[in-house]
C-alpha cells in the first residue's frame, strides 16, 4: 500500500505490505502523525477504507489539521470510506458525533470492544487503521505488562480482518526493555529522528525493520512537513551558479513553485531564491549572480549547500573556466553537482560530450542540455521559461545524487 511519500515507497519496495503492522516511531519533538495520515489519504484516494483511532485530541481537531494539509476527511466520510473512533471526548465529558465512541477512554477492555466491533463492521480489503497514539495510551495507563497482551490481540484482529494497522509511537523514556518489546511487536518500523545540536537541526526518517524485505538500505532521509502537502523529502539548500547571463535566474524560476530574484537591468545583483516542490521532494534553490563584480558575496551564498547546479551557456566555451572558478569561490567543489548546458538549441551550441572534454569533467558529473520552452518568448535581458521535461530531468538526477 503506497505511503504517498515516493522515496519511502521506493525504500519499502513499493510500499507497505498489506496487513503488515507498522510502527511510526518518533523521537520526542519529531512528528509522526503526518506519516500515517499521508498514507491513509493516499489509500483513501485509491478507493480503500480508513479507520482513525484517536485518544489525545478530539476527532474534530484532527479533521481541521487534515484539512490544512489539503486532505479532505469530510469528503471520505461522506463516501463512507473514513470513520473515526473517538477515545478522547469522554475524558472531558464532551459529546461526540463519531460512529465509534469509547465511553471510558482509559479502560483497555472498552477500547478493545470498540476496536473489534469497528473492525468487524468495516472489514474490507486493504483497510488502513491508524492508532493515534500508542504513547498516549501508555501515558494514561503506565508501562504495565498487560499492554503487550492487548496490543498482540489488536494486531492479530487487524490482520484477521484484512486491515493494515499503523501505530504512532513517540519514544519517551519508557525504559529500554519496554521500548524494545514494543518494537518487537511490529512487522515494520519507520524511525523518525532528529539531528540535534542543542536545538533540532533537521528531521529524518529511516527504516529499521520491514519483514517483507530481504535487505534494508541504511539510509537517513531528511524530511519536512508542509501545509498543504504533507511530508516531503527535504533538501534545504541547492546552489545554482555559473557565468554571467548563462540562465541561472531562468532556471530557478522555471524549476520553482515560488521564486524571487534581486535583479537590476536584467542581471542578478544579489541572489535568486526559489522553492521547488516536485515528486515528493521539497528543496530550496539559491541562485548566485554571474558578474565578477559580485564575487565577494559568492562564498556566503554557497555556505551549507548540499548540491550544486552549474548553469553554462552551451554557445560560450570561453566562459567554462569561469564556471569552474565559481565552484571554488562558492566553496562547493566536490559536492554532488550537475551541469546544465543551457541554450542548447542555439546556433553554435556545443554537445554535452564536447562540454565535458573542454571542462575536463569526470564522468560522474552529469551534463544535461536545456532549452527555452518557447524561443519566440525569449527577450533580451529578461529571464525566460525553460523546458519543463528538461528541468525535471535535472531535479530528479540531483535529488537522487544528494539523497
Ligand atoms: N535563447 C535562449 N535564451 C535563453 C535561454 N535561457 C536563458 N536565456 C536568456 O538568457 C538571458 C539571461 O538569462 P538569466 O536567466 O537572467 O541568466 P543569469 O545566469 O541569471 O544571468 P546573471 O544573473 O546576470 O548572471 C535572458 O535574456 C534569457 O532570456 C535559452 O535556453 N535559450
Ligand atoms: Mg541571474
């Protein structure tokens, strides 16, 4: 079952195997809710059913949050695909309008009875069940061993009813053995962690277990939660540099959903910034000026980049040396890089092989020719729209190299 996060699906060999139990296991301070929610809505869109258990806020709040992400719970409630189990409202004596309500939210037997009756009533091929959250259940009831017996029963019941259960769990300091025992109950674990330097710098996910895979790639994928949109693999900084007038500003604007440039008289005098949202990836592009008089700021623009796009004008081999020099000035030599050979359809444009030999580039650095979307719309001194398919090729390649 697709998670709706293409990179995660790739690592899981297509998605979550039906009926497998999944633990989204977050470090304190890192979100896990959106991972399960994105999977749920991806499945709903494919026509499956979903059941959402919540014990730490009212279903109304969850629905509001889901709407902010651009997922529309009301639509799927109308088509009788999505149901909630309210294990919260009774705690504060609120009335609930959900189909399934637990009257004594802290009572395991009541939770179990409601779960099993919902499973029975809704059982359906490939139904997704979200348990939000296991840590709240533990916080309310303590780390008593009895929880394991209940969890085992619930997971088994899900499997018997063709349901894929996703449990949300935040690893508070419950004790090493307790956490280990929780983790052992599940077929698949996606860990959501943070790189911390006093404050959280970056979040990433990694797969620690997936019973249906022979081998698990030990990779850590940075992510960001965007509204609307949900989980995106996140690349915080890609530098777009290259000689004067090569087409950097054109590239940043053509690749981004939102972009701004500080330009004067048709040339960049400070920087371009663009936000890319493509195929489950979010990235921020920073474009440099090309004119030599701005070289003093290049090293500031290059700092903390994790990938580089070098834009060259294919008709101007005399500028290729300058392109390489700019890598040194931005202190980005050695980072994953791609050469964009722009203006490839103009007279005198060199082919990628010629550019490679003139620039003396190693084979690992891809060179991708690019052209304007529509030559008739190209105006002197104005950035232009570049061809979408070519831009996508560049982004796909670079994202792969960076991740
Ligand atoms: N014909 C053609 N013109 C292009 C293409 N790409 C960019 N241009 C033109 O080249 C000029 C420079 O484009 P920009 O995107 O501003 O280049 P830049 O690298 O940001 O320039 P600086 O910031 O001044 O260094 C503009 O007039 C664009 O319209 C292309 O593929 N074909
Ligand atoms: Mg520019």
